[in-house]
C-alpha cells in the first residue's frame, strides 16, 4: 500500500510539474495553469464563470491557453509553492514566498449574518469585538477585521449559516451573494427582521503567484493583459455578464 501511495504521489508531481517547469526556469509558456475551488459564477466546473473567462481573455492576448485544477484553497497555495501550477485564484493576502498580482480578479464588500436578538443592534465594527465568526475554510482571517474576533472555519456556507441559527457562533461572514445562496441551499427561512445582514468590510482578491523566473513572466503577462483589456473596454462586459461589481482598476 505504501508503495502504491508513493507511486501515485510521484506520478501526480510529474504530471503537474511538466508543463509548469518546477525548476523555476521560464522556458516557453505554452499553457498557464490556475488552481482553486469551484465557486458558482466564478469558477464553474464546466469551465464558465468570471475568473475563467477573464483569465482566458487575458492569456488569449498571448495565444496561451488556460487550464484550471479544482482543489481547495490551501491545496492550491501549496501547488503554487511547489511550482506545479502557475497561480491560485484568488486571495486578498499572500505569505512569502507567495505574492499577489497587481490587479484583482474581484473586489467587493463582505457582510455578516447574525441574530439581532442575541447580539443586539448593529453598531459597526465594535459589534464584532471578541465575538466568534463562522467562515468558510480559508476564506476569511483575523486580519480582515479591525477588531479582535475568533474565526471558526467550516466546510461550507450552509454550515456557517447553521452555526448562527443554532446559536453556536455569533456571526457568519461571507460575500452577500454567498450568504443568500447559503440560505437558499439550507432550505431555511430565517425571520429577516431578526436575522440581519450588515457590511463588515471591503477587499480585493488577486491571483497568487510564486517567486520564480517563470512566475515573473506569467505575472507580468497577467498584469499587462488586465491593463490592456481594461483600457480597451473589453473587460467590463465580462463582469456585467456574470453580475459582479467591476473593480476600480485605475486605483491599483
């Protein structure tokens, strides 16, 4: 059994590393590989979605195809570190040796869902101080809040929602669209005069890259391509198609 596991591990490493040049040498970029979870309307498993279409448009400028590996966020970061894929989609912060691209793929407000009967009226960030916040695994961190909070990571948005409805966590933090999706998926019909949704902050989400010569090349193609598409007006229709806010690219 150990030999089989070792063989599979080595085989997967070879399959991932061959097109991306794990030795860090740029070579000729003929394909760019992204990695990250499947998020509805962002990275649908059928190859559609905001992130897929934007990346395809960017690298089409260079005649390069994009392939996506659907894996959890933490695994995607690890694949970037190992050099098995080019980028992780997406995050608001990166820890060395990883780095963020200049331009985001997405920027938006994020919100908290909570029980007013337990927590009281919303008083801004201070309402969150010292409280437990349920978040999808890898999505949010303590640095996303201006006051100290305790992050409780859950496997899905529905699980986060349930933690609040069962009074086991104080807040559920997510994109507003994801909160509403979680409510629909759960089949629950919370009293909207009691369970409130309030803005908790704003952040931008950028592709995550390694720090290698190949990454230098791919990240430059990405940033230059995003700038080109933005200035030409070709980028906005993709965001409008998927119903997502168009980032203020001129501010980055």
